[in-house]
C-alpha cells in the first residue's frame, strides 16, 4: 500500500472524478448529490452518474446490492461523469470489490475499516482481507474506522437509535471529502436544516458527523492526489443543478404555459421514467392534470382522450411500456392528434436491465406499430437539454398534429448537470390548430397547406361535432372509407406530414471539424462521451475528426447527407447493436457506416472511444 | 358540472348522416334510437356530448351519433373517456362497449374506471358472443354454449357483469332488455343525471350468432313473469298478475306468491337502490329467476373529478407558484458572472 498523501502538494488537474459506493441503504446517492451540488455552487462544471441496483434494499453487504454515485467536477467544461476514478469512497468490502477496477492506479481509496468484518468479507466473496493482503498495494488507501468515529461523535445526542447513528456515517465520509477538496459544508448544513426542520436532533446528529469527518481529515491533513480549485468558465447567468427527468418534466410545463394549453399526463410507474410522473404530480398549482392509470395502455389512452378534449397530453414510460402503448400510439397517429410519448430507455429486451442505460428502443420508436405508422422521433442528449427537447416535442406535436416520441435514457435521465435556467419568455412560440368558428364546408381532416397538419376541433365547440377513429378516413370528409386509392393516398399524406417536419427543425452541425478524415456519429444520451472523446483527440492534434450528434431522428435533418459527404470515414457509435446505423443505411446509399457498439448497460468510456477512433484515423 | 342547453333538440338532431350498418333486426338499433330520444330530454348541449367506443359491433355507435365521438381501440374506451372527462369535466361523456370489449380485452380498464367513479356513463351491450369476429364465445357466454371457438361447448364459466361491476365498487348499475326502448330511454336519462360512473347493461340479442340468447327473459310473452323491474322505494313485485314478490329467506332471495301461505304485500322487500352495502344488490344481479332489470344500484358518492378539484384548489391556495419561472428560479440557484 502506498501511504496516504500527507502535507504534500497535490497534482492540479482540470477535472477529478469521485465515486461514493456502499450498500443500497447507505445513503450514497444523497452523499454524491450533496458533493456535486456543493461543487456546482462553487462554480465547477459537473456531471453525475448514479448507479444503483434494482433491488430496493438488497441484502446488506452483498455484491449485487452495491449502490454508487459518481461525480465529475472540473474547472473546464465537463460533459460526462468520467471514466476512471481519482477518489473512491468505499463504505464496505462489496463496494470496494465491485469498484476497484475503475480506480486509477496510484490514486486514493477511503474505506470504512469497521465494515471490513469477517462476515462482510465473506459476503463480498473475499478470501482474505484486502486491507491486509497487499492486494491494494498500487493504491493510496486511507483506512478510517468511520462507524466507530460516527458513534463517538454522536455521544450525548439524545433521541437517536442505533440504526440512525450507523446510517449517518455517510456524512462522516462527506465531511472528509469536503475537507480534501476544500469545499464549504454550508450547503449541506442548510440542507439538513430544511429537510429535518421538525427533527432538531437529526439536524444536530448529521451536522456533528459532517463536522467530525471534516475535522478528522483536517487533523490528519489528508489531501487528495489530484485537486481542482478554480471554477469553470461558464456563460454568465442564473444556474441550478437539474436531473434529466426533472428537466423533461419542466420542458413540458414551459410548453404548456407558452401554448396556453393545460398539461395532462397519463402514466404508469416504470423505472427509470417514474421521476417525471413524480415531478409533474407536484405541480397542481399550474393546473397540471397528472393521472396515474391502471396500466401503460390506460396511461396513453387517457392522454389520447385528453388530447381529443384539447389538452397538451403526454405519457411517460420506458421500453416495455412503449411496447404496450404501441397500438394506442397507432390510434393517435391515425386520428392525427397531438401526443408526446417519452421513452426513458433502459437495458432491454424484456425486463432487461431496468436500472441500467441503453439506446435499444430506437427501432421500436420508429417502427414498433402495426401498419404504416410514422411518428416524429426526437432524442435528448444531456440532462439539461431534456428541457429543450421536451419543449420541442410539445411544440412539434401541437403544430404538426401527429404524435412525437421523445427518447431519453437512464443515463441522462438520472444524471444531473448545471442548467442555465431558461425562462418561458425566451422559448419559441407555439401555435395550435384549434378551430373555434364554423366555416362552410368544414371537415375535421382539413389540412394546413405547408405542414399538412389537420385542424383541431375540440368537444364543446358548437357546430364542429364530428367522429374520428382508428378506421381509415376519407381524405376529404374524414368519414370511414374503404376505398383502395383513398387508403394509399392517406398513407402517403401521413408520411409526407412527418417528412415536412424537416422544414421546421435545424440542420445538423458538426463539431470540431467541418470536414476531414473521420466523422463520429451519435444520437441521444451518448453526446457527453462522444463530445469529450473527440474534443480530446482534437486537442491532441487530430483536427480532422468531427462529431455529428443527432437529436432529430425522424425526420433526419435535411443536410444529413451533405455532412456525411464531407468525411472520408463515418463511425456510428451507439449503446445498442447498431440500430441508428441500420436507419442510416436505409436512408443513405453509398456510405460505409462503421459501427461501434456497446451493450453493457453502461455509457461509453472516453478512452475506449479514443482508442477506436485512433485506429480509424491512423 | 355540465351546463344546460337552452336549445330544444329532437331525436333527429342527434342522428349523423352516416348509414347505419348493423344487421337487420339487431337490438343495437333500439339502443341507438333510445339514445337519440333520451339526449334531448337530458338538457345537455349537443356540442358537449362525447361518445367513446372500443371495438366490436356496438362500438360503431359513435359514427351514427351527430355529436363528438371517437371509435377507438379494443377495450380502451374507458381510458380514453377518462382522459376526455378529466380534461374537460363540462362534457357529457359516454362509453360504448360490449361484453368482450369491456370484460375480456378491456377488463382491467373496466374495473378501474368503476373504482374511481369518474362521472362517465357506460353502456354495455351484452350479447354473450363475439359478433364482429363472427361468433366466438365471450366472457359472458354460458358454459356448454357452442360457438365457433367452442364447437363442443364452452368450458369457461361466465362473468355476471353486474356482479363484477359492483365488486369493483360500481355506484350505479342498471340492466335492461334490448327490446325495451321505453325503459331504456328512461334509464339513459337517469344515468346522465347520476354523478359518478353509471353502468347500464343492455341484454342485447345478436340475431346472427346468438339469436334468442335472452328470449326466455325478454320476449314480450314471458317478460312480466321472468323479469322484475326494480324501482327505488317500491316493493319487489313482478309477474303478469303482479302477485309474485321477493323476500329474504336467511341469506337467500326467495320468490313468493302474495296470497299464498299467508304471504302479504307487507312481507315483500322494498328496493333500496341507494343502500351503500352491496350485499342485496349483489344478490339481485345474480338472480336467475326473475332477472332483475331497472336501476339495481344507485349510491351517491364523491366523484374523482370532485376529489381532484378540491385537491387542486387546496394546492393552489397554499402555493406561491403561478408561473413556471416561479418554480425554475426557486430554491437552490446560483449565479455565474
């Protein structure tokens, strides 16, 4: 073992990665969130990545019950939660075992020695104690009896049971890390005061333990290997830390306010999408109607009903739920009503890896319905731009009168990042197609010439009584029609309507290089990884590598082929087995789309990307 | 919640210009006409009426009504109708469904919509068969019934719709023969008046695939003896001579004859549709002789919309958030200069 660094100069880095791991009941998510929020307020750019098991409280000490939270902080632009870890805080042997591989050799690990009991070592399937058998010789290990020190710190605080005492040891760890990175404790103390307002003894306990950890690190003069001091250069403004799912929910709130429509959410709980429901149910003060239905199908069905009645209707789900919603989504497309379906993708197929990330619902989103049933498909690419794409999804569905699927994923949905707050006033206008007065020869399927969007007659409007449904419609009257030519015509109209959305979305812009040797292509939640990899290559002199990252999937931006033509090679990187590459192959002839795929439930690492890209530009 | 119509409509105002395409002799025509007659009596504006249907013969119904309507997908009409009503509680929303649509593919939605008590009216066309797919057994087909998918006889025991509905906390349940437009019209009006989910089961003959399925109950010559038309507050008396009645014998309903064995009219049960305890209503819906028709259960309760409205008002009163900016800039924000 390398001794802990004491009273020495740390290496100053632009960014460091810290990971907190422990049992799923150890409060690692809270610890990580506190550290990242504090750092963001200090002025660092941050990116976070929670990684937790699907079991709510897996058996204590087990390998599969390890819950982790990784935060990447920097004085530079941070676009991913980072690959390798500079500091690991392991609250038990299982956490150490499952995360050791990620720690950079020579870097620091803090462990709670009290948790390294014979029983816990057995549970973590250690044959010998790693703290004693030299297996950690390449790391700087800081051994702290955190549980005993926490108990000691809480002597004399009344009204605490044993469980509460043990559970506050995460604050000891946080206190230590605050000292090591010279962060203020104040934000966390304020948090205690707010959260436990009615329980002063809990406030006192947590504050004491936090201070104890801080003082302990101070006394030992512990310092990290690597250190970052300066705030990042970010554009001026008011910021807050936002999680992807919250940003999605807020994007819809903003769209409802801007469009003047009431927001209706019909939903059924499913990981990792449920936080959007949790967020929107809070906002009854804005008139949000959030309806938890009996199943996924009733969730979308109620939204279709609300849309028919004139609301901005959305439904939220993940892959298995999107499969269940498929038939109803086809109905929404057929009756040409506005509806946004949010699919927070997770590892599939079937139940798959519910708490892990993947991008494998793309083809389901594009084609997963009976008949010819195209819909608009968008994908958000960062936690904070979930806000923008939720807003755009609402805008497009209302203005084009056709359903939109918004794809996010577990990685950006649960990840958080600084968000420069956008006010509704600065968002683009949203016009709706509602009709209020009866004109001669009016029909429910009358279309706007430019977009082909039909009009939106809403129940309650006198003189516009009409019937819609899943059966094919006559192109003029909207009545049921089995006429063969009419069906073909309507099929083409519905497809053309989606295609014309191209006229209302921005062109794809490449980053780092406008032309050159290699174009890295990605879509959705992989943006951070791809961006940081290509950025580093450019910094290292590979200036002919560009990045084209897609947020608009159907239709694709107009200039897509033009951009592809400017590069010698194209590599499509996805967290699936090549679904976007398939889509590109269908749409663009004469290109070789090299694939780089990862299907491990984890995001891309920067290094694995750079390694692959370097092979192609050699 | 609904606003009253100042206009006076006739049944013609509610007929759409679409040709009605049910089989000749189908009871669905009776339901359609009864509805078109009932609507002008309800005092609702035509533009506030919405019919939502699922899939099946009866689900073509909205196309024939000159109101707002949606012919949706199999089994999901309760979900869509719930969304319509929650989005605009001012509307009079009707669900048109059949035995397969409501109790097989849509069974989950059917029980949950009843549990929630949204102010919807559901008309369940029960013909104990799948018509549109040409004659398979349904969840209300009888054991032993020979159908296209049970050539040797159906082996699956049926649901009794009323029993399922009341089990799922239906506050309003009525039943009527498909050949009885007069009472059907009245029941539709009562269903609209009722605040909460109203369910009306129509015993509907399918002339093609299950002809005569209810003839032992609904035919003119047996109707008086085989049906009891229940009315709140009135004794449970039936029969051509109005001399048969229901009494409670232990935990069972029993048919007695007034004037025989010392039975007088005073011994006959009085129908209390408003009783919250569903026990007697459950016995009535399960009764095979006589078959109970009319309003069997009509229990006032808070609707889902009322609960939501109350809660929303409370939240609004206690919140300072009026615009999204109030939320976006609240709490932990920080400045970058």
